[in-house]
């Protein structure tokens, strides 16, 4: 007979980590934010480029980018008067690729 509590303690992260990971995945739950992330997969873009591509107001895109920055999914750099956004790191590329791959398997 196995002691299930021992197995759980080996595989289950601490409660604080669980909450942080849940919050991380919540950010991916918004279609607009997901569209922005997929656009940024191709490289850096400014707010006006993203808003034009998605047919949305720049203020809406800026609000979503602010949340994505706070969640450390995107980063930015200034280029003169322009601000360019990109995915924060390779992990974000991987997460998007896995999500897309999973969706394709279900389709």
C-alpha cells in the first residue's frame, strides 16, 4: 500500500508557487492578450503596429501590454520616441508553441 501524502509532497509545489503559477496561466486566458503574444512571436512590434494588426484601439493594446509586462511575459525597449515590445524569453515561445500544438492535436 502506497502512502499518497508522501507522493504528493514529492510532486506538488508549495501553495505559494501554485497560486503564482495559476496567476501566470490566467494571463494566457484572455484572447486579446494571446493574440498579442502570438504577434510578438514573430519579433518586436510597437503599439500602433499591434493595434492595426488586431483592429483595436491603441489604448486597449497598451493596457494589455502593461499587464503582460507586469506578468513578465513581454519586455520593451525604447527606440527613439518609439517603444517596441517583444516576448520576455524563450519560455514564453515554448508555452505558446505547446498550446498551439495541443490545440492542433485536438482539432
